């Protein structure tokens, strides 16, 4: 199997199960034009996020790591009119691009974008009593994934779904001796998640246009 095959299958799945989507395509085009890195989830992963949120009837979603709002748009589409998605982004330029993309997708009324380091904005979200969230998507700086898990659990209830992107990192995740802090952050996250008695969790490997990576999915099974 080669990267070429993975790319072709990504296109095949995307064409079949997602198809053309003006708002999402415009979001990617505007993100690229503004110089944002092309590291958004791929279309069929975005749809998976939407389907997971719909399956649990999510009304309140928290996203850590907005970029240009591509995954935000998918997740927000799962919400009812009175639903709410809070998305956290460190880079004000990314946030500017995301705001336009989210508005163009007609989702400005359900999405609230908060700028700042997530480890600074998460305590405020807790202090404001905005939790518990029904679904939490972790996709920001990998070094802080263990901390994001801690906050996600604080902002959860029994039945909350926690999803984390990029938990395989080209397979580097199996290297306990890796000097890469991103890899160590993800390793620690996976270990904490696996050992956490308040969740039942698993992880999937993914291949495609973004290379080789994976997603973890955890259901909170204890708590209020
Ligand atoms: N979820 C997006 C991709 C997010 S990429 C999608 O799939 O469409 C990761 C994002 O996290 C980047 O925009 C980066 O600026 C942001 N980020 C990095 N460190 C952060 C931090 N400490 N707090 C909040 N956001 C951060
Ligand atoms: C990177 C970040 C991501 O969220 C992703 O999905 C792929 C790559 C990165 O920082 O390299
Ligand atoms: Mg990611």
C-alpha cells in the first residue's frame, strides 16, 4: 500500500459520502489563501465528527483547536438551532479566518470562538459554568493533550463523548524513547485515557491524504 493509494481512496470515500459542499470548500480555500497549514480533518473525518455528535444528540460541543473552522463547521452542523459550540484557538489570525468561514457556513449564531491559549481559556469556561459538554473534540497542540484530557473530564458528564485527533503520529506513538515532545504528549494522553476509570476508550489508525495518524474516542461512563 502506498500514499498514492491512500490518496485515491480518500478521494473515493469523499466523493461518495461527502460530495461537493460549498461552505466547506470555501473554508478550505480561504484557509489556504490566508496561509494556514492544511491540517484540518479530511472531509469524511469531519462527517464522522458530525455523525458522532448527531448520534448522541449533542447540544453543547467544545472544540480545542479551531484553525480555519473546518471541523468546527462539521460539528456545528450537528447542533439544533438552540445548540452551542465553543471553539478555542490560540492564533488570532487563524481565528479571523475561522470566523469568516463559520459565518459563511451560516453557523455564526451557534459557534462562539474564544481566542487564547486553551490552558488559559478552559479554566474560564469552567468558572463560567458553561459545562458539561456533550462532545469534546481535542485537536490543538499535542504537547498539552494530557492537560486537555484533564480539562475535558472536568467539563464532562456521564455520556459525554471525548474525541482526540492525531494520536498515532506516523506510528511514532509506539516509540517510548522518542525525543519528540509531540509524540510524548500523545503517548501520555493515550496512557492516561486507557487507565482512566471514568471513561471507556479506544483508538483507530487512519491513513489518507494527511498521511498516517489516528483518532481516539472515549465515552465518559462515570460522574453526574
Ligand atoms: N480542528 C481543526 C484543526 C486544528 S489544527 C480542523 O480539523 O479543522 C490545531 C490548531 O490548534 C491550530 O490552529 C493552532 O493554532 C491551535 N493551537 C495550538 N496551540 C494552541 C493552544 N495552546 N491553545 C489553543 N489553540 C492552540
Ligand atoms: C498537525 C496538527 C493536526 O491537528 C493535524 O491533524 C495534523 C498535523 C501538526 O501540528 O503538525
Ligand atoms: Mg488534527
